[in-house]
């Protein structure tokens, strides 16, 4: 596998039309590939990343040096086997790891900042479809995504119904709930309340809204976990002390953990991208896009579907996956569904899980 620093850039020709009615000129997509594309280009798999993910699905991150976010799943002999499949993972439009987003330079040579147009999940997929067109890949063997990546996979199946033979959606939903929107709004307000945010124009200031972004990450990270997992991992154990400090340092291990997560996140992510991507997720509602009926979103699909949920995921609970399955059933689409048991909550799809591995491998090879 090539190193993370060898990311490819694809310049989308012309303008990328957006759901807002605006057009994005000069947009670029940063992407990584693994495995060889066969002669008839029939073995390509598109992996869609989650909110804070990127294209480095199975290669070291160029900033943190950490392994790819799904390295356990993607590679030679792994469930998504790069000895057999050509895997593509692209950074979404609006993000900050090479694809065009708020920190990118606008045509006037200055960062877009808050002049960047508000985007949707469907806009992200438009960028990915443009990339596939540029690569000459007309039909994917599969599109795969967890969390926000699952939203992209569903959007591709609904809006480009012949582009993928298989659609694998893990720990995701067909629309963002009021509770999810509420959590995102807390994070956005934390960023915008940081004095260093400067209405989004902080790129030349030498100071970033890291405090606000860290708080946003801390709040979101809680939703990725489960009560069972938090209790098992931390309980009420104290952090590096024998007694409470009677102050506001991180007395508890769970406090220290969240602060670590927040601080580390600011080193690799852009605050404005966080605003734009969370807004895109909040706008996501496949039924609304198709006259209010979810089944109509899939009326033209020719793909096989597999949906996976986790019993401790309260961010996108099993009921959300079942809702999608019922809609697919009503269109007589080929669909399978499984709820897996895991203690880690929403993040379970990123962690070692033998049953998930078997589901992924079986669906891709079946």
C-alpha cells in the first residue's frame, strides 16, 4: 500500500452543482486507493467515511501518524480484501484533508471560510460520482459506509440507482433525528462562541478556535459511546490521584479521556469544516428528498442491500436501520439486515468485531 502522503487529487471539470442552487467551481477531491483495478473495472469498492474521517482508511494519517481508521477491515486477506478488490476512499467535499472545503482558497485567492456554500450529503456524493466518472468506473462492486458514510451510501443508491451492485450500510440512518440535530447544534455553538473563531475568518490570524472545537468534539464523542461501555472502561475511577481535588481539574478518568479526545481532534480537523459537515448531516432526510416517502427513494434501485446495527448504539439505534429495511422491502429490493451485540455503542463499527467481519466479507463475496 502506498503511504498516506501519496494521496491523489482529482479536479472536477466545470462546476459542481449543489442542492442549495449554487455551483462550486474548481472543486477537487482528495482520495486514496488500495488494490488493483481489474481490466473491466468491475471490482471497485467505494468506502465513504464518517463525520471526522478522511480518505486514509487503511494508511497512516499524515498528521497524527496513526493507522488508517479502518485498517483492521481493509487490506490483503482482510474482510474488504485488496487482493481481490480495488478500494477507493475519498475525502468529502467540505472537509479539510485535501478536498475542497472552507479552508481551501476561493477564486479570489483567499480562504473560503464562511463564504463556502452550505452543502448536503447528496452534494458530497455528487463529488464522489464525479470522481468515479473521472476514473472511468461506471458501476461499483459495492459502496460501503458507516455512520455519515452510511448516509452517503444510501444517497448514492437512491439518487444514482445503477452505480453500485451492493450497498452496505453500517450504524446509520435515512434521516437525522431532532436529538442528533440538537447535539450538533451544541457543538456548533461551542465553536462559534470561541473568540478565536472570528466569524470563521481565522485562517490568517495565527489563532484557531481550538477550545470551541475541542468542546464540540467532547460532546459528540459521548454520543459515539454507550453507558455500558463508559462504565466498563472508566466507571467513577479517579485519574492519577487517590482523592478528589475539590477543584475543576480532571478528577475522573472519563473527564481526562474526553479532554484528550478534544485536544487531539483540534490537531487534525478544521473548525469550519465541522460546522459545514454537521449541517449537511442535519439536513439529511432521504424521504424528504423524495416527496416524503422513503420507499420512493429506492424505487429505481437494482442493488442488493445489507444493513447492520448495534444493540448499544443510541445515536443511530436499530429502529433507524429497520425503518430503511422496511422501505426497501416495500420496493421488493434485495435486502438483508442484522443487529449485532456490542458494548461500545455507535463506535462499534470501527472496533474489532468478528461478527461484523463475517457479515462484510460474506456480503461482498456472496
